[in-house]
C-alpha cells in the first residue's frame, strides 16, 4: 500500500491497525532504565502508607511525584 492510500484511510477514520507492525513500535523518550535509589526507612514507610491508601504500588507513587516535580520545574 502506498503512503497516500494509508494516509487517506487514516484521515477517513478507517481501522488501519491491520497495516501496522506493532511488534516493532517504540515510544521515543519513554524507554525504561532501571536505577537504584536509597531511601531512609521513614520515607519508605510514608511512601508505602500513601501507596496503600491509593491502592497502587510504591513505584507508581515515586514515578508520579517525580514527574510532577520535574514538570513544575520546567515551567
């Protein structure tokens, strides 16, 4: 299929998923990289308490709070 035909199908709102190879899809800038961070126990207890209150893993709280702070700093 030519790009023009693909674009036309997309613009018309047709389902184009059959034409995509999602096994090779990437999200630039969102690749994961593992890091190790040491926290004092009081901080871990506070993080765990908040995570339990929200029903999410500790890691989620850490990621969201850091992302919020970075977004605030970049303004």
